[in-house]
C-alpha cells in the first residue's frame, strides 16, 4: 500500500497519461503542455494574472511569462490592464481559443472518467477530504520551510 501511495503521490503516471492525451492538441494547435494548463486555468477559474498562475499552479515565473507571450502571439489569450490597478495585466482567453478550450475540456472530462472508474461517490468524498488534508499539510510544511523552521 505504501508503495502505491508513493507512486500516486509522485504523479508521474498521471503526468504521462495527460501528456498522451494532450499530444493531439499540442500537434494540432502548435502549443505546449504549459500553455494548455495556463489557458485552461484562465478559462476555469476566477483568477486572471500571471502572478495568480505562478502562485496557484506553482509554475515558475519565467515559464509562465514565456507561455503567456506565446499564447498572446498565437491569439489564444488577450491581455488588458486591470480596471482597479492598471499595473496589473488581466489575462483572458480570446474568442479564437474557444475550439481549443472545448477540446481541452473534453480531454479533462475523459481524464476524470479514467481516474474515477470503479470509484463510488462515497469513496470520492473520502478522497476529497483526505487530499484536502494532505494539501493543507503540504502548504503548512512549505510555509514552515519558508520561515526556516525544521520539520
């Protein structure tokens, strides 16, 4: 059991499955995995700045900056000054990205079906609770490391 949990926690198998699923989109639209992640993040959340993406998705600033620039050049996102703070840039999916986003959403739905095959609603709820606690523990540990505390 511990070995299965360790394998699951690394996420390598899940990453590989995602990469296999995304290959067709990446080739068809000429985009990278990180660009897919950022575009779908902007589409599915209420967050809209590069800083939000860095802080929430834990992607390096340089990777986010480069991906945003490429998505903008390809016409998949729009950048506009925030209404409240003109120093911040609001990132939003462009209308031309709709077919791409629709395809990404289909793949996410398929991934969900694969992950939850054979899992009951009760098990899903238990898993959400346990994963929520684990994420809280990770956040706390990261905060402690930032504060130079030993674990």
